[in-house]
C-alpha cells in the first residue's frame, strides 16, 4: 500500500447486485482515472450519459445511519459507499471512477472481497505522480453516547476496533491491525456486515435492510448465527467494523499516516473523527513519503494493544 507513486486501474471492471438497504439492482463499474483525480462517484443515467458526480470526500457525506451516503446539494447520490471505498484504499488504488446506474452500491456478499476481486480483474498500474499522505500530527478524539474514536500519530496506518454487544454470539471483540494490501486482503476484506433478527421488522419499517438476506448479511439470532455456513473468522463482527472504518477514513482524500481507535463505533463516529481531524489544520499535514513498517495483526489484541470495553454496543 505504501509507495512513492500514485496508482489507478489498468482497465475497467464491473460487478452487479442489489443494494442491502434499497433492494434495488445496480451495476457498479470501476474505471481508471488520471493522477490527482482521487475517487469519483458518478451516477449514470440509463443511456450512459453521466447524470451526477461527487468526489469521495468527508464533506460529501450526507448520512451515516447504518451506511455512509455521499451526495451534494441535490441530495444523496450513492448509498453504502464504504465497502467499495475500503477495497480501493485497501488495494492501494489512489485514483478511480466509480460509476453506478442505481442509487446504492451493490452489497454483493456483504464484504469488500468482491470489489477486491474486481480490482484484481482490472489490474493496478503506477502513475507518474507522487503519492501524497495525510500525516496525523497530534491526537484528535471524539466521543458521544458511549462511543469513543481517536486518531493519533503513528508510523504507518493502523486501525484498532472494539465492540461489545449484549449478545452471547458476539459479546466483546477487539482487534488491531497495521494495514497494508496483504493484511487487508487476508484478514479484513472478507468480513461481512451483520444484523440481528430481532431488529428486522424495525429496520424494514424505517426503510433499511430491504435487500438483506443470508447471501449478503450475517444474521444473528439470540444464541447463534443463522447463516448455514457460519463465520469466516471467529471475530468476523469486529473485523467488519475495521473494514467499515477503512472505507470511511478513505474519505480523507489521501492515505492516512496515523492510528485510528474506535470503541463502540460506526459510520457516524468514523465520520465525526475524520471531520474533527480535517477541521484542525494543526493536527495534520500533507507529505509525499511514507515510512516502511512491518504489518502486525490479530496478535496485537493478545498483547494488550487494544483498550478495555466501554459497555454494550448499540450502533
């Protein structure tokens, strides 16, 4: 992930599926982009003419309830952007156009793995432009309700997450990863979104999770996971929180050099911490070099590098 030059895709690649919240079908196509373009979301009309576009930027976030929605003054442009953003950032893609012919990115299997596969299909190429990083210079902390999030200086990019649900299936889980392309691919990309069976009627009534199914969501009952094939990781739930955080923090507009810690967090907290960082010009700077750092992973939890629980998670 760390390197001297920016990257983009070699060619386009597409995936097709339904939105987990809208249940509407959509094709998402990843296209190459020029250096310094960043990630651009384009909502295309059915005749292929671009209808609207918005840059993947924290200032373009219009909603964070159960998803991260990007839009503009006209309203929402794309729902559930976090998984494709995580895949692009995790794979080290700096510049790309994400074209959609529907209002929501397809949920696929509930993880970032299908988007990583699409990136692999397209290929990644190096551009003749230096990669810029946002280096965190001092801690920035946000807390509300029982959630706490913090970005602090770090020699690389690290995500620490902790959850504590009042459920015997989930309970308290904590992980910490130094993020690079290999760690993202093997330890994080496959972690799926999850929800509780007891909340289904309430979510449907509010217009959420209309496309959720066993094919795209880990469904938790009172004492077990209902999906026939079970979990991909013993702690898949908290790993998905890491995945979401990587996608939400990609809205900084450049790779971060810093450590992000989330306790009882979600999209709202991720966005709040990133916004607080960017609002304080003494807390960060742009640099064109990233130091090498050995990637660490799940063992960091056993070593006590993640803080203790703050109580049950309701995010």
